[in-house]
C-alpha cells in the first residue's frame, strides 16, 4: 500500500510540476534544430541538389546516436564511462549552486584531484584494497584543497567566484603541464608531458570485469563512486544540519547570517565540497579511464557540468539524470562521427540548445502550444558585489 | 481637468486587487485614498499611471476615454506620481534624476547638464523646495529625496499628482512641510491624490476621502464630519480597537545594559554614536526615530550581526559585546528583524523550516550532523496552531504566505521559548490590522512574563502605544528619554527632527 | 528646511583597514620578490627602443634599489597610507616591477622593448572590444557571460566571409554574427526572462559547438573557405613618426584604431549623453527610468545588440587582423579574460582598457620570453596574468559593486 501511495505521489508531482514534459520537449526541440544544422552544413550534397540525401544523413546520424549510447552492452558501457565524471562534476556544480555559489572551477578542481590521485596511484605499491580507495580519497582531498582557494578568497575579500575560478582553471592547466614535465610525474622514457602509468592493480576495477574482461567494456568502478556521491549529496542536502544551512544560505544569505549561521565558513565549506566532488571526477578519469594523466585530461567536463547542474535543477536525481543524458550523447556522438562523418561537436550544440530550451519554459510553451505552469530554473546570479 | 476611473478591475493570480472601482479626481482638490495594506490602493494608482493594464474598466480624461499603455502616456496626459519607494537612481545627482527621460541635449545628443541644473533650480525655487542640483541622491535624507521626486513631477507639468504613502518616511516636522507643499500645489490649481493608511493625516489634509477595502471602494466620507473610528471601521470591516490594551508595568532588574556603544558603517560613517541605555525585566522600551538615524545599526550591534567600534553591551550583568549572534540567541535574546523578506525568512524554504531557522542546531532538532525532521515538524505544527498562522500546510514555501502570516511565523519562532530579552524592529510593517493587534498582544504578553522588550519602530503611534519608556534616536545619538504617557506626539516629533521642544528647555 | 548630513568622523571601517593592509602587504611581497628573485642575476639588459638605440638597465642594482623602495613604500602604506594616491603609487610601482622583471629576464642580452609594447597593444584588441561589449550590456542591466561565444562565433563568420568575399565583408559578417548571438541573449533574458548567466553559458556552448562542428564538417573539406590575408598595419601620418610611441600606438591595423575609437566613444557616450544617462539608469534602477517613460525594454535590446556588433569586430580580429584563418576554439578563453577586464576596470571603458592592456602585456611577454633563457619554467610565466588577476580581484577590487540591476529581469508592470 505504501508503495502505491508513493508512486501516486510521484505521478502527481510529475503532472503538477510538468518539468518532465518541458525537459522532453526541450530535448526534442534541440534535436529538430540539430537536424537543420546537419542538413544545412552538408553543403556538397545541397550544392548537388541532393536534399533527400542530406535528410537521410540526419536519420542515420540520430540512429547512430541511439545505437552508440544504448544499442549494445558496449554502448551502455561507453555511456556509463562518459557519464561518470559528468555526474561527479555535475554534483560539484550543483552543491555550490545550492549554497548560492557559481562554481565554474570544476575543471581546475578536477585537474588538482586527478593529479593527487595519480600520484598516490603510481607511487604507492600497497594492497589494492587500501591503495585504490586511498588514491580516490586523495583525489577528493586534492580537489577540495583547490576548491577551497576561491572559497577563502570570497569569504575573506569578497572576490567573486566566477572570476577567481576561471583564473584558477587556467592556472591549474599550466600547473599540470609543468608537473607533467617534472621527474616526479613524467614517464621515464618520454619527453612529452605525459605521466607515469598507474599499475593495473592500482586502477579502478572494470565494472564489467566479470565478463571475460572484454577490453571494449570500458566502464569502471568510478561509476559506483559517482552513484555513491549522488546519494551522499542527497543525504547531505536533505538530512544533515549543514545541508539545511547550505540551502538557507543559498536562498537568502542575509537570513542565514541573521539565523546565526557562519556564512563565511559555509562559503569555504561549499567550495571545498564542490572541489571534492570534482576531484573525485579527476580521480575517476585518471585511475579508471586512462591510467595516466596527459595535459588536458579534464577536457571540457567542468563546463559541461554547469549545463548538467542547470538542467538537473541542482537536485540530486535531476543532476544524475542530466549527466546520464549528456554521457549518452557523448558515447553516441562518437559512434555518430564514425558511422556518418557528422562531427561529434554536434553534441556540444545539442547540449547548449537543450539548456536554452529548458531555461525558457515560456518559449517551449509557445513553440509547442502546451499549457504548463512554467517552473523557473531559479536565479543563479546574485550580482557582482556582495 | 477632470479624471475619472470607471469600473476598474485588476486581477492577479489568485486575487482581485481592484474590483470595479469608480473614482473622480479634479484639479484644485485633495482626494485622499485610504485603506489597509493590501487593500489595492497602490495597484489602482499604478493602473492610472500606465504601469498596470486594467482587466476591465476605463480611464476618462475630460470626458474622453484614454488608454495608458506606459507611464509615458500618463505623463503626457498630465499625471505625475511620487511612489512609496522612491524612483531615484541612488548614484545619480539630483539634476540627472530629474531630467531622466526629458533630457536637455546639445550637439550629437550630448547631455546639457548646465541646462538640467537650471531647470531643477527654476522649479525648486518656484515652489520653495530648496534643492541642490549637484547633490548625489544616496547622500540625501529621505525628506529631501521626496522633494526631488516632487520636482520630477512638476518639471513634467503634471496636472494631477499622486502621492503614494508620502509621509511614511518623514518626521512630523517634515510632514507639516509636506502638507505646505501640497497646499502650494492646490493653489497652483493642480489636483492631488493622497494615498495613506494614516487616519489623522487623511482627516487633516483631504477635501474628500475614499475608503478602499479588499479592492473595492466601500464609501466616500467628508473629512469635515467623519471621525477616526468611523473610517477605521470602514477600512477593516469591523470595529477596531485603536489603542493597545495593557496593564501598568512592573519593571524588575536591569537585563540589557548598553554603554557608550558606537558603530561605524563600511563607508566609515558613524551610524551609532556613543549610545548608552538600559532595559529592565518586564518593561517595554521603544526607540523612535526617522528611518536611517542609526536604529538598524544599533539593533545589528545588539544582536551581534555587526561589530561595534566602541563601547559594550551586557545581558544580566555579563558582557556579551563580542558574542556571536548564535551565542546571544542561546543566552535568551530574541530578534524580530526589521525586514522580514531580507532577513527574517528564507522564502524558498518551507514554513516548518522557517519556524526552526534560528533553532535548527538545538539538541531538539539536530543530533550531531543529522537533522531530526519529525521533531521539527511536530514543533512547527504546534506553533502554526498556537500562533494562528494561516497556511495550507507546514510544507509549503514561506514566500507564498501573506505578509501578516509571514510576520507571525517570525514572531512564533522568536517568542516561543524562554527569553531574557526580546528585540523587535518594525514588528508590524506592512501587516494587516488583525495581525497587528495579535502581534502587539504577544509583545505585551511577553513583557508581562518578565522579559525585557526593546521595540524599534518608525511608526510613532506604534512605539507610543507599546512602550513604557521611549527613547528617541537622531543621527546615531539618543536625544531623549521620555515617558510616553505624558509626552505629546509633537514633542517627540521635534526630538526626532533633531530639535528640542520649548517645554524641555529648563 | 533642515537637512540631515551624515556625520563623518575620522574613524575608518574594518573593511577599509583590511584593504589598506592588503595594499601594503602587496608592496612588501613585491619588494621581497624583487630582492631575492629579480636581484639574483647580474648583467646588463638591453631594451631596444629603436633600431639605433638600446637602453641599458643593469638588472641587479635596479632590482635591489626597487626592492628597497617597494619595502619602504609598503611600510609607509601599512603605517600611514597614501590615501587617494594609493592607486597611483601602486600603478607606478607595478610598472617599475615589470621593467625590473624584464631586465632580470633579459640580463646579459637585449630584446625589442618597443616591439613588445606593440604586441601588447595588438593583442589586447579582442579583450578591449570584448570588454566594451560586456560593459554595454552590464551597464544596461544584462550580465554578459557570453562574450567568449560572441568572439568565437564572429571569428568564424569573419574567417569564412572574409575568405570568400574579402576582409571588409568579413568584418561585416563577423559583426552580424555578434549581433545574432547577442540577440539570443537579448530575447532570452529580456523577453523570456531567463537567468542571464544560464543563457550566456548556453550561448558559449552553442558557439563553441557550432563553430567546431562547421570547422570539422565544412572547412576541412573546403580549405579555400578558410584562408585570407589579414589586414596590414597602417602607419598614421605624422603620429607614427614619434619615436617609440609612433610604432607602439600608431603603426597598427585598423582593428587597433577601432578599439581606440570604441573606448573613446563609449566613455564619452556613457557619461555625457542622453543615451548614456538612460543606459546607466536602466542598469542601476530600471524602474526609476521606466516610471519616467523611458522604454527600458527597448533600450536594453538596443544596447545588447550594439554590444554584439562591437564583440563581432573583436572576433574578426583573429582571422582578419591577425592569423588569416579560423581554428577550433581560436579565442581560447579570451572572452572570459574580457569579462575579468570589465570587473577589473569597474565597468568603466577606460578602466577596462587598462586591464586589457595588462593582459595584452602578459601575452606579449610570453611571446618574448620564449626567446630568452630565464631558467624558470615557461608555465609559470604563462600563469602570471591569471595570478595577477586573482590577486587584484581579491585584494583590490574585492567587493566592488557593478550596476545594481545587472542580472535582474525587468518587469514593465
């Protein structure tokens, strides 16, 4: 009986907020715009008047997207693999949002965490059961430490985290480049900036390792870390005292101060938490996906994470689903590029369009002529000053 | 000129702000629009000023129907408005604010600021308003800012001037000066619409009074014959008690002792200047003063939200000057903040969460790092019942509640525990009459249980009615310590304006 | 009539005291760096000003004297403070420090100082124009995080249109692209009242994705769509004959002259015209302007679109003013640097210009440094401008307030 009631409440909620419908329509709208982009950029076919051929490309490209993300165990594994750092960085941005802070610095925190995890990974030679968790933990600590910098700067001087985290991202990139050329990190036989390898037992185990260790099933235990992170995030937000403080502070900093909360400490704490989650993402990439670090192992994940947190409205479940969607697009996009010559960069366009459409429910409403009560994504920006 | 509002109806989601309102305004007279907070006065005037579009009804100007789609249309038709919250850009000068929208220009669209200064001086001199065109708005006291607003309207040659709650921010002396300005306007054959919720002022200045209740005009009265209680009853819809019912107080030992306290703001201005006073158990001490004379900073310093620069604060003889807000809270200090939207509530959190906002860390609600939500819930349900908070459930966002109910949430949270000192700033600002009565009775009840109570309010009537002892603050100093039973409002008003009544010179 | 003046006493707030202290500490830190790092390399450094004249600075004594002066200044600041002269003293010290740094790096050799300054001006162009675009938006109350996307999108449009139809059409196309991307920002944030930061970010992704997509799908197969000869520098008559300054400021491409013009016009217009008064009003308190009959919505649209056009010229600088082609993500974060310059320069065009020149200088130094053997890893030099921004934003700009209404959707009702 309890389950039925819960389900009914859930169904009610979906119907009431209608955010699910908006999300689906936003994805659909983005796909439509994406189709036009594919067709219009197919200039050779268009020049020859082969419009049908161009339209056909859209069909096969989108089909490849689906097959490449969910069509086989290999595809699902690829989706999981792509989603893992996205989930962790998404939570990183989301937790900062909840505390009213805009963490653009997930990239830098991910780099810091990844390097810390890597160092533990290749320099330790202990029992796997201790070493791997320790390396993952080092990732969280490294990320938290790097995340603490903008937190402390904001709390002490009021420097806006949007600016400081952008600067710290750039600095982290150069720091990593320099580290990768030092004796401590550089692979002995190499002259280019690439790190030593983490020995196989020190890496995160393959998720589908039990299936004859098929090399094409790339998903690793980082995904479990990511799922755990989402659960921790949910628990923290809704059940812990500090989570309550985060939410109050994020929605109304003046009231939080009035209520006796230590707002400066909350600022630092929020950025450290954000950094820790992003650091875990770095650890997952280095210890799971690559087994080493190259100059740009964080890629664009930190920025994608912003879109993910926005899309998921910074809720734990929403962030997880958005990250899975983005991961699926990523995995499918690779397949699409191979199968149809449509460049994977289309995925970035689709992601941008999805965020835009979701952010503007009124627009979706007028395009699709539906009646919904628009739920706003809320305001992320609270002015430059403080 | 004659302006008619015919059958104006304006709906917002869930409420009818104006319901078939008919009104006529003529030049050369003062029409007073009186009603409670939320009765629909401001909405009606915003419809007239082209800021809102009415759902039904029309505006008729000298017999011809007109449609105002923006303030520009209303201005062109000769309607001017002085808003309750001044529409002045704080970082601009007086001249820049006044000419905004009708800028005198030179070559290439350049701004002719000399001409602008000249224009301000001309109007200011003609109506004796005494303004410096180069003063920056944020440096000016509110009374002067209001005169800037008036110049803005006069410069655009308004025939009808609407004043929305113009006296709320003024000292009694400034109010008298304001009424002089109104008379000058009438003498210049302009019409004045005067929106207020203060009965005395309406009777004082109006030629006609229209009473608004729940969006409807419930009647027009003649100020020459009407009485205060008659109008109050029309406003509220039931007989209203205009005085606070309280027994004589029995002050006990000194609870709060403030000695030589000074506070400096971020720009280096001294906002509280060597203030000393004390509050005893079972006593209500009121602090009167025009907004911006250091009351906010004083309360912040007493509650630990702002560091004091000098002096000390003690509670029951123990120095608490360097205690954090939380430590003070734990020692039994309650704080009802002056701005409930900004400080008192988190609109996005539920009513239940707001009811424990200052107490969530207590043993009762949190065990270590884990919140005990069921406990919080049952306390919230009890408070909702006890304080008669009208809400569909404890789980809905606090922002959806009415102003009065939001204030009750704060009062419930702050007063529902054993206290030594209760500090309430503007406890009834923007609250309906029913809630005002209730909140006042709670405050007196708190006093009667032996709590020391400090009330800060810019509503002189409110502090006079509640206080057993009345302090007046002016420019960061306490300039008077009076017995409200024997002091006149006029005398207190003089202290608020920084002067000294003749009776006090001894 | 009585007026109440705020009472001003010689007490200062904790905030001001902290600020003064951080300025003082900055002097001391710079002084220590000068003493121990810059003072450790003997030898003379040649600053080549013109072909026939090399200005020689003995690196070590220069650094040591500078160190003493800086520490003295720091002590003076900590004890007493320079009041309103603080920023002037700080700027001169910073400039001297940079020269000492260059002398340290070039000790025992020589380099073209004039050429470096010329590079500085050239490379600050997209940052200046991006910052002006940011200022135009933010002064009107719209946060523009999308400068990066606007620069990138218009660089692409400029490259393709420039290759096919010539550089002038290229610039026009770039402006059109800037306006197009700006119109997304405008419509979403003004009409649909979407959070401006979200739209801004989405535009950045959109521009990055679309240009990368088109570069991969179209430009790789059609190299003729992506090759053009960039504009040549034009030596302005007379002005370019002034020694050093003539080369640095007046032997530049049209982009640089456009940037000068943009800063001058933006400054004058913002503070001395009807348009500027209204623009600043709608950025600070739009309702005040709205109730006086100013059409806030229309003015916001106009200014955001204008900003797009300015950013468009900034984007066109890459293909048409500099490299002659488009590459994936060619702007590489310059739009975010421009955003930092907006804040750094306190929403003032001249301030943003100064900030942009600092970033341009950092880029120019990097270019030169690769030729000089300094012994410190190049990564740290590359990091320097970001570190400087971090320190400046944290230490000196701190809680500076931007236009108050920035980020708030305007409701005409």
